[in-house]
């Protein structure tokens, strides 16, 4: 990677020669402005308003416009004479816990590489000190004509620096929060927690720019003379009339998505039980399944019934025989 700035890290009395390289890159698709009638390029030319002619880059300098419209010329020599100690130095001023830095202040990211063999030892010392302390370094440096604030931290085995906005560059969020007095119920919070648990975590490496891919496919189709592939328009969400119903639907949809992708929603399904509405709390749940008599018990009952019937029949026959015998015995007559 090509360095964009060479200087040194000032760490107390220790000086570490480093080179600064960009840690990020843009993958966005850029477009040119064209004339829609004939496709010709539209270009912007730098024209002097007083002479009404185009000027070259070597003729262009800096100037500050005063409140009354007067232009005050500022040369590079004027700026070079300013007493800025961080012109070629990243001066560490403090070490603080990482959670002390407001993410709103984070800006561009850079990698700091050791510049030369002599820089390897002090570079490694600072890197290991940052690792062991679990803190970040706050530094001041100058880049592109202005002094800036930075945060140094360790990424793998490299010291990275994030440009920070100055505290007075962070605007107060006044008038941004809703003015209405809104009360959120515990049941709504439970559903929101269930939705967050169901969605779970994500590996940021798995995320990608769908819009950029669609633009690249469109350009490839236009280049090859093919018709662009039609894509379904995303469903637009309407106005939320029932927050509870929307939360419940969101939890169900997230659970179904998780179940289809990973075989189940896990604990999120239990959390989703909190999504019952107030009306459902008073509902009575009945088991509508009919209880079936086991086959063995049914067969035993049939056998017992048959045996009982057989015993009754035999008893009746025995009683009938006794009655017949009594009737057929003649009476003895006395002499």
C-alpha cells in the first residue's frame, strides 16, 4: 500500500518513524455526467471570473473570503510558518479506556507502519504496551493543512489510527428526540427483546452491498447489449397502526427465517411466548384430543364380559335341571 504521509510518533522522549497508509477503500460505483442527447462528457472547467478565461492548476492558490466578500490570499509559505508542532509528528498526549471515545467522533482510519529497521523496536514496544493496558492513545497530528485529533489502537499486529472530530465539532442532539410524551409498556419491551434475541448476532464479514452488486449487473448487461434483469421491488411497509401486532409479526417472521436457515429458533422461541396479547391472557386452552382406550384393556374387557355371560347361562341351565327333577319324583303313599 502506498503511504500518504511520512513522519514519526512522539511517545514521551521516544520517537518512532512511521508511514501512514489508508486502512479503508471505497468500492462504490462512480458515474460520469454526460449530455443525454449525444452521450458527450460534461466537464467542469476552472475559469477566472475577472479575466473570463480557463486557468491551469499551477495558477490556482488559496484565499479566504471575508464577511464582506473580500478575498484574502493565503500562500503555502504562510501556512508553513505557523507554529504547529505536529506538522510531521503524531504526538501522543494521553492514554484512555476505549469506551471513553464517543463513536460519533470516529473518522477516517489509517494503518501506521514502521518506517525502517530502527523503528521496529520502539514500534513493537508501543504496540505491546497498548495491548497490555487495554487502552487507546489519544494523539494530535497535522494532515492536509490542518491539525487533527486521532486515536491509536492495535489491530492484529499493527497500530491503527482513527481520525477523531474535535469535541466542539459534535453537534448537540437538541430537537431531534420526539416531542410527544410516549409511554412504552413492559409487554412491548418484552416483544422488542424477543425480536432482538431472535435476530441474534451477525458476522459482519457476511454482509455485502446489494445495491452495488445490482449496479454492476446493470452495467454488465448494458455493456453486453442485453436487457437488464428485472428485480422485484421491495415491499414498502405501511403505517404501523398496532405496535404490538407489528412486533408479534416481526418475531414470528424472524423465527421462521431462523428455523428455515438454521433448523430452529432456539431460546428465541421461548422469548416469543412473552408476545401474547392481553386478551390472550384470559383465554382457556382445552385439549381437544380424544382419549383412546388401549387395545389390551379393550380386549380384556371383552373377555371378562364374555366369561360373565357364560357363567350366567350355565347357572340358568343348572337351575332348570333341578326344577325338572323335583317335578318328576312321585310321592310315596302310606300303606
